[in-house]
């Protein structure tokens, strides 16, 4: 990141800052991680490629630290961004995070519907960690 700053470019800075934020969160430096995610979202607004991923990570950290309303906003923003980009993997992961929050506050039907639409669109026989997590949550919601 210092090299990019030295040559006065912001290309890829959102990605690198998101990775730094993830590392800070793993190290339990929650305030620094939230600040880093915020910087990742603002340092180069035209570079939107990893924006849904950054929002997912910030949403997960906010949910983990009890800021569920803010986490929901990030997950919803990520779903919107990923959907407009056609980034189905990010969309599913953000929808799963949002469904967890909705379920926790008792909106299980909304959560189930959110997941159902995305899982119906996933490729049959194609399994990823995110698809497995969404299916497991969907199963839990149907109980």
C-alpha cells in the first residue's frame, strides 16, 4: 500500500485495505478493522469490483460486535451492489449474512425467501462453502 501511495495511485487500494481489515478483525482489533473497512469503501469510489466483499466483511464484523442494525445495512447494500454487478457469489454470501440477522430478530419467512431465491438460481451440482452455508441456514429456518 505504501508503494501505491508513493506512485500516487489508488488502484487496488480498496482490495488491499479490505484484506488488512480482515487481518485486523482476526487479530481482534475491531475498531481498527472497522476504520480500515470504511477507508476501503471511500478511498477509490470508482473502483467497485470488491465493494460487495468489503461490505460483507464489515457487516460480519458489525454483527459479531452486536451492531446488528448497521450490519443489516451493510448486508443489504452488498446484496444490491452484487446483484447489479451480477456477482452471484457475493450476492449469496451477503444474503446469507442478512438472513442470519433476519432470523435472529424473528423474520424467518423473509430470511428463508431471501435464501430460497438465490439457492434456486445456483448451479445444480456446484458446491462452494457459501452455497453449503446458505443451504444449512435454509434447513435451520425450515425447522
